[in-house]
């Protein structure tokens, strides 16, 4: 049938499949627990993540004739920056910030900005269980609550698919400076419509849970 073998998605050996299944099954109750005594009518649920972008040429698969291996010119340089993002998977509304590092200080700045953009909402942010997301000196705004995903389960976070979509625009390209790369990425972000973002990030398990809260 001329079938082609697919490369399996990487999955960390420490991932607890039971906890992943439990999270998907009871994410609604976890959202409610995160809200606490905050007013339900002002609830907003978002997914958040960070992604590194740099001058090291990004390679992806290419279609070629049988037996032909594609060749890509690269320039091995290691300057990079991080893109912090948050998305409302129901509406496709989104926020992105360029940051120099992946650490608690930059994360705090991003969360503060998220709080400012939705001051009248209580923002439940679903995010990875990373250490810098939960340091003891981290200041979280009063209108933001953090809901952590199970460890080693990035496939539960819809924004991971959005990173893949954004990086298509910079794959195979050689950029002379980090500023040039940032300019290209910024242009790609400006072109993102809410409908397109929602189409990528509307994971059924999450949307069903949010809709059940009658938001």
C-alpha cells in the first residue's frame, strides 16, 4: 500500500500516563478549585507557554524524490531569545511578549502584563509544571490563578501547536542578526487572527470543560 513509517512523538520516560488521564478527566473541577471564591462570571481560562527562537537554522522535513536527501545551508550561531505567550482557546485571543531569558523574573513580567490586559477578569492560566513557574518569591497578581499541567505532558497544552505553526515561517532561513529574526516573527504574530489561533488551540478536552462552566 506504499505506506510510510512515521517518526514517533517523543514522550519522556518519567511521564505518568495515569496523571495525564486524570487531568483530562477532571480539568473542570481543577479550574473551579483554582478560582476559589472569585466570581465565576468574570472567569477567563488561558493556556500559557514559552518557546525559544534563535539564529541556529531550524530544520524540518521536506518532500524530495525517492532516494534524494535534501541539503540545507546552515550557519551555526547560538544567539536566541524567548517568546512568552498566552491564548484563550475558546476565542483565540492572545498575548505574546519577547523576553531575553527563560526564568521566573521574565515570567513574572509576562503574568503582570496578562493581568493588566484583562483587569476585570479572573484569569486561570494553565501552564507547564516548570520550576521557574512556581518559585516562592514569584509575585502573582490578584486576578491571576495558576493551574499546572502534569509533568512531562506538553501534548496537553494547546499552545504547543501554535508554536509549531509560527516556526514554519522561520524554518530553513538564515538570519544575519537576532533583530532580523525578531522582526520576521513579529510580522507573523501580527498576521495571526483570533479565528486561526482558536482553530489550532481548541483542544476538545479543554473546551468541553470550559463550556461546562457556562462562561
